[in-house]
């Protein structure tokens, strides 16, 4: 049945022609569960360190779970994304991809800087990203933190960013018709809901499925859902939303950068707490930066110590 639905979705897109965006078929209905990346950072670490007493536990609790894969600067982004989405498609599974390449990203946090070198470079990159997915089913979270960092940016930079995000939503809508894409909407403790709603609207949220909340953060599912509901109330229509539950079981303790005492949340599932999806967007065990309980671990690097702490909740 799923393959019949898939074929019909592809036929609709072909009949619509390349200039007209096809209506998205549900990637959830087109697949049989979430994709587990065998080469995620925790899975790779566990495989490469079989003699470490922590390896089996990290693999079972984190490496064997569906986790979002983050994509940054890559001159062959279309091919990289096509290979990843294709591997999931070959298993009839649904991959979660994170587009993370805006120029000047993490403007306020300062730990995960980088991104494309210019507006035009980003437009080329995100177009290739979307084309790499093509008709394959996928979930995409668009540019975590991008709408929360405005206080550290000039007005010109803000307008450039809003334009790039709008272009990203357009590309995913046009080139990846069987994708549910969610524009990142920050978290419950960052930007007031009416302000975030205005920013999401200006960044093209109406072009995609909806928005994501709590990416790489620790707010509980109920707190995150309440925030998302408030954002929707200010948007004036009901957009779907997803919640990052990767590290939120113990809630937020007032710190955002490798805080102690956090714990793995509910693994990826359809529905829950009012969200369309609960996802592990952030990879558990990957450092937020050289800070908190990992003062020597750079942002983006996997730490088995951080991973075990999340498993144990300490």
C-alpha cells in the first residue's frame, strides 16, 4: 500500500510539471517508521570503541535510535543529501535532516559559528539540499536558532536572513514535494511567542508544514507544546509543530550549554503532547560548546561522558 501511495505522489508531481509545486504527500504515510542512521556520531563511536565499557550502553540507548542528521557547508550538498535520503528510502524509512548553514549562524551563542560565505552561496546550497531530497520522503528542520538570534544582528543582516529563510522554504516546497519541512521557532524560554510568530511569518512558514521548537534545548514537552500553541495563536492559523525531545526528560535548569542533570527524552514518534512529531533533532552526547560540564569539548563533537550523563540523568 505504501508503494502505491508513493507512486501516486510521484505521478502527481510529474503531471504538475517542474514549474508548479506539487502538494506534499505525507512522508509519514509513505514510510514504515523513522530511519536509524548507522553512521551517527554515537553509533560510530560505539562501533569504533568496542572495548570501552560505555560502548554497548551508548549504542543501545542512543546509537540505535532515530536521530536527525545535521548538514552544513558542503560543495556536493545535493549528492550528500541524495545519498542519505536514498539510504533511508531503500529501507522504507523516514529520515530527519537538519539544514544548518546560514551565514553567521549562532550569532549570539558563538559556539557553532560558520555557515555559507554569502547570501548567494546559501541560496545555491539550500537549492541543492532540496534537490537532493527530491521526491524521497523526508522530515527537514530548517536552520535551528535562526529566528532567535536577532538581538545580536544588524537590521540589514536580519533582512538578509529572513530572505534566505524564505528562499529555503520555497525551495523545499518546490523541489521536495514529499517532505514535511519545519522552520525553527526557538524555544519556550527565548523569544516571546507573538514576536516569534511574526518572525516565522516573515521567514516563509506558510510555505512549509510548520515549525520546530526546543531544538538543542531542554524544556519539557508540555512547556514546548504550550509555547508552540501560543505561537500559533499569534500566527492566526494552526501550523503543525514538532518538538525536539532529545534531552528534555528532566526539563530546563536555567542553563543552555552542556548543563548537568539533563536526561534523554521520549524517542522519535508520531504525535505526543499536541505535536505532530516528537524528534531527537539534537544528537545526544554532542557538545553544545566548550562550556558547562564539557569545558574542553568543542561544539559538534561527540563526548561519551556527555552521552552517559544523559542516559543516567546526572
